C-alpha cells in the first residue's frame, strides 16, 4: 500500500474559505477516481503557529501505479489548478507500508 500525504500553506486572503473549498474538492475525488482507496482532509485548528500547515491530505493507494493514475486524472488536475491559485507552500511524503 502507498500512503500519500500532502500539506499546504494557503495565501492569507480568503484562507478559511479556500481551505474549506479545497477540502470539499479533494474529498469529492473519492467518487470519481477509482484508484483512491482512502482519503481524508484536515484543516489546521491551531492559529499563529509558524510551523503549521493550513490543510493536510492523507490518502492511500494499492500501488504506485494507482497513485500515478490519481495524479494524472483530469479531476485531480482540476484541483491542482485551484491549489496553484491559492497556495504558498506544499510538502509531500509518499511511502510504502
């Protein structure tokens, strides 16, 4: 199994609204991308921590090929377009368990 974790910092303007919209869009991918085994999205609840990210994605895939299929899927690419407009930073970890 592949675990895929991504954390983002969002631009300050409309941060709360953009975090909620990102959560909605990412969670909706489960219905349209069969390769997703599990997905959850969390929004940071601790403000003013300089080390904190604003949104985290935790997802699971059966294989590296499934992760690649997810990343290339047009619905995921649409979310990436939204993210590119609202994020300031991104961190990613992919690992096998």
